[in-house]
C-alpha cells in the first residue's frame, strides 16, 4: 500500500502547474453505489480518507468504478486510466444523492502520467514508426503493381468485375493485389471492400464461421470507378494462412446503391 501511494504521489509531481483547475465534487453515501465511467480503463485509484471507498476491477481492467461513503470529513479521489490520463475529484458525504452516474470526459483530465517532454518523445516515436511502416507498405505495393498481373480468381456481376490477382507475404503482413473494372455504364462508388475467411456450411449454422480480416493499410484503392475504367490496388493485412476447409471471401459493396460483388476462392 505504501508503494502504491508513493507511485500516485510521483504521478502528481509530474503534472503541469496549470493543471490545477477547480475540481468537480462527487457526493456519495453508504446506501447507494455512485458509478464513475471513464473514457479509458482504470489502472489505479486511491481515496484520501478511509470513509470513502472506490472499488474497481484490478484483475480485468474496466471503464467504471463504484464509490461509497460513510459520514466524515471531505476527501479526494485520484484516478489514473490506462492511457496515462490523470483525474482528480473532491469527495463529500451526503445523505441524499441527486446523481448516481458520472460519465467522465477526457477533457476532465488534469494531466498525464508522463512528463510533457517524455509524452512528446513517445508520440514522436509512434509517428516515426507509423510513417516508416506506411513507406514500406507502399514500396512493396508498387513492386507488386509493377509486376505482371495474374488471375487467381475473378467474379463478374452486372458489368462489374472484381479480380484477385496475387497474394504475397512479406514479414508479418499479407498483401492482396486486386483489380476492379466497371463496364456497367454507371459510375460505381465504393462503400467498402471487406475480406473474410469463411469455413463450414451455411446450411449448418453451428459449424459455419465467417471472420473478417481487417486490412492494416489500403494502397491506391479508389473511391469510385467510372464506366470503362479499371483500377489495381493493394490491401495489406496481418499475416494469415487459411486451413484446408477455409475460403477467402471478398465483398465489394456500392455506396448508396444495391450493387454488390462477392468473390470466393480457395488458396
């Protein structure tokens, strides 16, 4: 407990001086639970006096905690959430409660757990890492698009053609090279193009499974395809390998329209 309090005091010392805004007062008693909901899971919390108790799940992080109180002097509550945000409140006992649920917005944070300079360095590292990742995706995407196209599977529907041309693996990513062609006479605006792994039989619902494989990055995917146009593009996904009884399914849906193309293939 001593180390726990020392940690929270150290956090307070890192807060900027301009963070000392007027604190919100929370009222509680011993006959009702007052619930506090935060924008990020609670990592740590402590009250300043034993007549106030704030309980939260320490094993499985959750977004809310419960406050109760017995009669006594005014106190305070300090909460640190999983994203490093720090929240502070004044606590008072009250026989009658006009509010039982508090939804705490991110703007109510009085500061962050990390010093400002360290936070900026951390954000810069994340930005650099993301930027390097995108450059790598686009560089390998250009290489795949420059290579001769293949045809692993094609689906045609009402003047629309969706073609899976190539599957490539690099590092921990899977790259799908695809092409959309429109000869329908009407511009096709893309709502979404989703990728799924499908196993089992739809008629036997207990064994049928359809799992979406969400792309990390899409490269040169158009928002619309005009009549007589074709576009080749690349999807980057986390590396996956389908089982013997699994299929890859691509679903292309029109925005503000009913046209849809579904392509299924075994790899």
